[in-house]
């Protein structure tokens, strides 16, 4: 009986530790007529319509559509559903928090096209010799149509991505584990539908 009690106590303690290290997730389902709080638009059209977020690059911007969901994190998990409707790429990425790296520009991104996906470290815009680096790539058996899911987990210097719970990409790099001020979404070439976005932030 004592062994059973100790075993149950250990389970309770493990669950308590887990809940103490993971904050409650923030989610956006886009059922409201207004864009969710903390979604800052840099370029393009990012507006809810019929229960999804319509993401659209605008020709007048001469820049990919870009939006930042302002949730600071170092480690955490991002889940979402997406559907290409004319867009030729969709990115989920991060910038380093100010003062964490001697670098100008983005940190890294998951980059998805209808035909493939990759994890890419972005170049240092302050260094003319710096270049983007691709760490992991998968090619889809056929172009993506309809709705698809993404699960991106950032832990330390490693990022692991699952697409439709089938395609997996993994990358590890010494700068990936820095603080990040927001989750960056980018869309180019046309429309993309986004829904059920959830971010869970791990506490230090």
C-alpha cells in the first residue's frame, strides 16, 4: 500500500512540475469580426472573414504580407491550420529580442510552399558576406491542397516541425535558443487562410 501511495504521489509531483513550466496557451480562432489582440500588421491584408484569417500580400506594399503575434517567448509550441489559396509561400518565424544577438534581421523561419517545407536560418543583414542557411527540407508527394496542420516546437537551440503529423523537420543551431519578442507570420504571392492558431510558452 505504501508503494502505491508513493507512486501516486510521484505522478502528482510530475504533473505539478509540468504545469509550473508551461503557461496556458493563447489561441486565435478568428470568429470575431476584428483581428485578435496582439496581432500587429506590418504589411499586407490580415483580416478575419467567415471564421478564418485571410492573409494576403498587397501589390502596393512591394513586400510579403507580414504580421507579428506579440507573444514573447524563448521556448514554446505553435500549432495552426492553413490553406493555400493563391499564395506561393507561408512562413512562421522569429526575430531575436533586442540585445540578445549581434545580428540584424530575422532569426529563423519554417518556410512552406505548396511543394516543400524547410527550416532556414536567416542571414545577418549587417554583414554583406552573410547568407541564409537551410537546415532541413522535405518535399511533398503532391502539391498541398485543402487544409493542413503545423506543429512547431522550439526548445533550446532545437526546433522540430510536424506537418499533418507526418512530415518532420528538425534543426539545431547555437543562436536559436535566444529570447524572441513575437511569432512572425509571412505570406507571399496571393491569399492564404489561417485558423486555430495556438501558442504555448514554456516558462524559464
